């Protein structure tokens, strides 16, 4: 069964947002070494309940927090989303060394992401 595995926080001022989450919740944030500006957010220890995520500069007005669901096949789940009244609002993109993701919208207008892990993604 697909599970929620990651969250993305959008920020107009990433450094300000990082300070906020560090100061309020004690989260650990470090710059990702990948090909675009992104920070990894650790919210707790691996043996504790919860998920980790990331933070990026806001690209579009209205972007906020998006939760990502791990799926075996981005193509199959995308087709199922559309067949059941949902939409793909940001098509498949490759995250090198991580996999593939897309941002979707459910029948109620809620945005969420789907992510297919594939370390060979380039």
C-alpha cells in the first residue's frame, strides 16, 4: 500500500523558513548537494514515528506544503488519478539519483505529490 514518505515546504525566503522550523521544532536542516537549490529537513530519529522532508524556494504563488506518496509506478498511479477524477498539475520530473515525481490534485482541489524511487534516475 503506498505511504506518505516525504513533504516539501515552499518558502519565499528559505533562510527565514529554515530559522523558523529550527527554532520552533528543533528540526535539522542542511543544504542538499544535488543539481538545484534544496534543503533536506530531518524531523526526528529514524526509529521514531514521522517523516522527513525538504524545503525549496517558492516557484508559484499559492505553493505551500505538499506531501509525497511513494508509488511503485508513476505512470500507473497517474493514470489512476486521472481515471478517478483527479489531475496531474506538474508532470513527471526527474530528481537525479532519487527517482521521479509529479504533483497532482484530488477531486477536492488538494495538491499532493507522487514519487517513484529509482536511484538510477538521471
